[in-house]
């Protein structure tokens, strides 16, 4: 009787696993918040890796102007990740989406975005180049070459 009044947000991983094991006969809609919170707690440490993958490439700058652009895009991506993650968790808690998908999909999408940013940045492409605002080719100085080949 008492287990039906438990709040899934206030339970630890062990308590959630015990609750799901003991109450497996409950309906899927009733267990959905508990499953989503369990998978969210298990996926939480990976969000740190995702944030580092997103912020790392944006922290490499060529000028003072690049610092502001990189920090701005890092904040924008963080807030988009935060809201998409919370939105998917809310959809999962009402049982519209599977618990694993609700907890892991936003992190997976932003993990892939972080890998793409890292790959582009390893090719010496600036943030402005990624957005198509400037030439995506690195400058001769950034590439380690000479400024002018005609001076030889």
C-alpha cells in the first residue's frame, strides 16, 4: 500500500530497481515514471562527457572575437540539450516513449554532434566557417604555411 505513494524523483537507483522488481504487475503507465527515472540516473554521468565534447571544440579560438562566438554557441547548445533532455524525460514519464529512449536519445544526439564538432575542429575549421559565415578554409598562418608564396 505504501509503495503506491512513492515519488520516483526522490528515489535512489537501488530503490527504483527494488520498486520495479516488486511491482512488476503494475500497469506500464504506472511504472513509466519509475523506469524513466532509473534510466535517467544511469545515463546522467555520460552527460558530463557530452558537455565536454560540445564545449571543447568551441573553446579553441583564433581571436578575441572567436571567444565570444564560441562561448555563445556553447551556451546555446547546452540549453538546447537541457530542454530537449527534459522534454524527452517528460514524454517518457507519461509512457509515450520507451524509458531507455527517453533517457538516452538526447545524450546520444548531442554526443554525435560533439563528435562532429570535434572532427570539424580537428580540420582547423573555425566556428564561423562551420556556420558558412566565412570561408571554411584555414588561413595560411593557422595552417602553418607562409603568408605569401610569391615572395620567394
